[in-house]
C-alpha cells in the first residue's frame, strides 16, 4: 500500500474542546497540523504538550480571531510560511449557547434575551468566521489543485428547536454556505463537507449546568473517524456531504462507516421539490 502524503491542515479552535481531539487525530495519521486559536497562549501550550509527548515537529501554533478578516489572512499566510503550503482547513471554532446562559438546556433562551449585540457576535464567529477562513485558504488550495474544507456544525434538531438561537441558525448558515462551496469547487480537486458530533459532546461548550451525565456525552475523539477519512486520499471526490460522528463505526472499513453515517448537506430533496425558477417546465411549488 502506498504511503499517504502528509498534508498541512489548519484546525480553528484547535486548543480546546473538539479541536484538541481533531488535532491529535490528524497528527496520528501523519499530517502536519496548525493549531489556530483566538487564545494564542493556549495554542502554544497545547503545541508544547504535543511536542513533549511525541517530539513531533509537525505541529505549529498560530493565534487569530476568525471573526476578523485580517487575522484570518495573516494566520493562513503564517502557516504557509512555516510549512511551505496549506492543504486543508477544519472550521471547528465556534461559540455555543453558553455565551447566552449556562443553564439554557433546563431553561430555554427566549427571543428577548438575545440582544442584537449577542446575535451579531455569535454569527460573526460561527458563520462569518467560517466564511472568512474558507476564503483565506482557498487560493492555496486552488494553487495545489487539491484541498479539503471540513466544517463542524450541529444537528438539524438543534438548528430548528426552540431555545437554541442564535447558535442553531448560525450553524444552519454554515450548512447552506458549504453546499454552495461544494458545488463551486467540485471540479477543482477541492472537497467541502460537514461533520457534526451528533449530539451534546463532552467539551466545555456543554457546561456542567446543562445537567447531563458527562459519561453519556459524545466523546470528542468520535470526530476523528470521518475527519481523518475525508482528509485522506480515499476521501477524494467526496463533497457536499455531512457526517454524524457519533454514528461512525470504527470497526468497519472507513468507506463503509462513511456510507452508514453520511448524507447530503442540508435539505437537497426539499430544495428540488419546491423550486420555482424562470423557464422551469413545471414552474410551480410542490407541497
């Protein structure tokens, strides 16, 4: 079996929560990883920890606020200078409902509690930050003729349920954007996909006030199954898909596990069945 090439992957929010598990998973597959975090000190501390564990030189810390275009451009350029290239991006950084209230699970957040400032803050990080980072890496991926963009969103239940605003809608915006990007770059050797935990994960984004049995929460390491497969050469040509990490079966061959837990991004069947477009033969909405 031929050796998989080492790719350079940026993981945003890489110093905490899901990010730490994603970074470790990619390193274990032999990739070179840039840990990007708004807390540069935390990113550097995590990189130092990884180097103590394995004496690896294939990990690099970079700071930056993904809600700021200049930070995104500077971070990607720094990674390119350090490693000589950029091959992929995992859009993992995000703000959860804990920024509104820690007990939001027991006491659903009401519309009146979400101020315009808070709404804009969550969308600036979750939706706009994903866009800005994707836009920043794309010239490098296009130059390579190869690339991976993987974004972490949430379950459709969370997007649509009461009490999860503005977090749910901000993640729905990433789903819609990713579907469009997947179509745009499908012939350029660049894939765009979504990975979701599949439920509450055992990370600081789910505070202790949520009241869950922590042992029952999804382990962050579950994210590594679909993400590692998508970054690999076996993931070439797989685009416009979303994968539920909790349903990934590590005992199966990766392609089979992917088939079991994957589906197209968003609601493509609904989009097709309700289309009204000039020149459409039917030119009507199905109900």
